[in-house]
C-alpha cells in the first residue's frame, strides 16, 4: 500500500510539472530546428536557386555567409547574407527581415570586384541602429574600396566611398560615434597618407589628409588605444628601410587631425619611433595607455660571442613629446616568453646562453670590469615535463604551451637585488602574446 501511494504521488508530480514519458519513436527522433531557422532557409534557398552562390567576407571578425544583426534597433535581428551572382555588379549584401511567418528580401547592396573583403556594423550617424561598413576587393592590383551604408526603412543610402589600403573604425574624439580611419599608400613613393571621415549630421566629411613617415615600405600593424588619459590614437607601424620599423601616431585634438609623432624638424620621419627590431606598440604594463618599444642591444657577455641580445625599454609618448619610461623587459620570441626586468639592472646587465639537457639555458649576468667575467645572477631553463623534480634552488617559473620553465637565483643575484625572489620573479614572467609581434626573435 505504501509503495502504491509513492508511485501515485510520483505520477501526479510528473503531471503537475509538465513531464511525460516519451514513446520509443519520439526518443529516437532528431531535434526539430526552430521555425525561424526554417523560414530563413526558405528565403535563402530561393535566392540561391536564382543562380547566386555564397561569398562570405574573407577577412575581419565577421566572416559568416549569413549574419544576424539588429540593424534598426527594434529588438529583432535581421539576416545579412553575402552572395556572388552573374550580374554586372556581382557581389551582393542582402538584408532579409522577418515579416509575419516568413523572411523577405528587403534591401540589397551591390558591389563590383572579386570578393567582399570585410564587413562591420557600427553606429556612424548617432541615430538608433547600425550602419553597414563593407570593404570590397576590386582586383589584386588595385587598392580596396570602402563603402558605408545606412539602411533607413529598408532604403539603402551610401554615406561615403573611398579607396584604401588598410582601415579601422575608432572614436578619436570620444563623442560616442565611430569615425573611419583609412590608410592610402604609395609604394613607388614609399610614403602614404592617413584619412579620417566623420559624420557631420548629414553626411561623412573628410578631414585634410595627414602624411605618414617618408620612406615606409608597407604597413605591418595598426592599433587603437589611449596615448594619454582621454586621448585616443591610432598607432600605425610600417616597415622602414627593410630591417626597421617606424610608428606613426594619429590623433584628433581640438578639431585638428594630425600625426603626433611627426618630427618637428620637417624631415617627414617620425624619428622618435624608429627601431631596428620587429616588435610593436602595446599596453605592456596594463595601465590603459599604449607604450612604444625602444630596443637596446646589450654588450656581449664574453669576447667573441656571436649571439646578440636585446632588452626593450617601453616608453609612453604623450602629446607634449617628453617620453615617459614605463617598463624594461627581455623578450625571448623564439621561446615565447618575456621577463620584466628590475630598473636597477638597466645599465649593468648582459645575457648569454648555453646548451642544457632540455634546451637553451639563458643566463642573466651583472657586468664587471672590462677584463672580468660577468657575474651570473639568474638562470632560466626549460625542463622536461611539468612534474620534473627540481633541486639545488631551482623553482618552476611558468609554462609556455607545453614547455615548463624553471629558474635559479644565484647567491650573487640575491645579494645584488634583494627584491629578486622566487615569487617576484614568477610574477614578472609572462607568455608572449603573438599579436604584439611577428615571430621574429
């Protein structure tokens, strides 16, 4: 009787909770896609049946053939799909909206060229909703073409169009609306210009062109970030004289768009940012400001050493032009790690390496007199396996991918720098993020 009551209570609970037992066929049936998905597939299939094929953007963050975006800020996402057709302007950006129980094609942006390079969705005009920014690849020999499109009541208006080599979106004047920052290069003249387009309430207006450094060969990296508190900037690193890098820094202050790193002598070169080492600007110390690297080659540890080692002096370049020293690091690109160095090591450090059982052992040493051997203060070495047993004062420093590194502080090192402890060193050991640099060591 008690068992019957228990079973009856369980059945009542299942009924009240909306649960029920499924049949065998139901248990083995495939999940059904949502109705919205089926409706959208029907609309897309109709377009594909007309002879179109998908042509997803080939670069940027948004590379799907079909993307769901709320363009008009009504809380319902539209479907933006990318196609290639046999038309005279073959590239199509098609916008499908949900109406009743079906998706309908409500707007199309046509483009000429071989591919859709990229797409972004941003608020450009300050009104509710998003504009569509499309980069079109015209041909391999012609620079790309950028278009900004407003979709108002499913009517497409082109707000601007311009050729470009590279571009980014950035709010340089911190007014909450994005501007378009474009680079246009001249390979033969080894120079280029930066352009800034801003929405003025009715259309996109272009600021006067600003020259980049003279002698640049190609663009390597573009980064947006704060030059100083509340001053946003675009940092453009370019190849210079084959083995060098020069960084141009563009800002918009008091309505004036200019190159903040341009040398005042009129030479056309941002001389203060030139370096012969392939490493790029970044917020290395995490304070919210962008620092620029200044590589400094260390003197050899021993006469005849063929290896060369560098430390990197990270500096912030505020608008007044006086560099602010921020951090000193040793970057080991080949191994994928870097180490923050104490400031007092700056003028007395040298580095050398020797072969160990698991790889190169890097020794940081204090320089002595011209005829004296440097004094080792720190050794860093890979070890075999994260569970390897350490002894003799060695301790685990950190891991990079599947390689574990250990360190040994020498008695001379501890005496030279009393802040040099295992815990302090572990905090100063970091994995290199390879978007900071190409993999050149």
